C-alpha cells in the first residue's frame, strides 16, 4: 500500500476534537442557554478596575514625575 499525498489528503477525519468531546459530555444532560456573541455592557467592574487604571497611567504624557 502506497501512502502518497493525494491518498493522505483525501482521507476524512471522523474523530471529533478533545474540546468537542468535552462539551458534548458536559451538555449531555442539559444544553447551555443561548447567549449573545458580544454583550452590550462590559463586565461588572471593568471600567474602574485597578489593572485598567495601572495600564492607563503611562499614557499621561502631560504629567511628569518631578524629582528633587
């Protein structure tokens, strides 16, 4: 039997991915509720989060640290 490129590319995949198997097992009892792809509102606490404030602090070019 010769395994040339045409033969290999023509072979179909019949086994689902590991994630698909995991989700199938998880949802076997009850399917998840449909959710929108993007929410209209950001997650709670996102706007005033400390990480966001820390990240933005470097963007203030008009405020400079003044040493003594």
